[in-house]
């Protein structure tokens, strides 16, 4: 998989999103609507950016970005950590 469709934001009850070992380069901004999301597994993708809307996901407690060598950590990532989200890089 190389892209995630914008309609993923309509899955309002989604709690976990496992997208390990795909070819994603980014995520849709609509992910900011996933208010129940607790875990995102993006290991082994080719991400070059992440949408800042991930900081709006108040229940997010784990963001796994291990083995993503193409991503420069965005400055807002510290705000996720500060509120207790485990961020694995």
C-alpha cells in the first residue's frame, strides 16, 4: 500500500491502526478525526512527513515509527510525549 485514503477519517470508532511494512510516504489529514485511536503502527514505511493533526488525538498512547528511516522528526512530536504518548523512532 502506498497511500491511505482520506475516508479513513470516517472510521470514528477505530482504536488501533496497523500499517506495518507498507510503502506509505504520508498520512491523510483526516486522521485527526479518529478520536478513539489509541495506537498507530507505522513501522517499516517510507514516511517523509506526518500530519500535525495527530496531536489532536487525545487518546493516542502509542505511535510506532521504528524502521522508518526516511522521516525527520517533526517538532510537535514532543507534545505527544509530554502528554504520555509512547513514540518509538
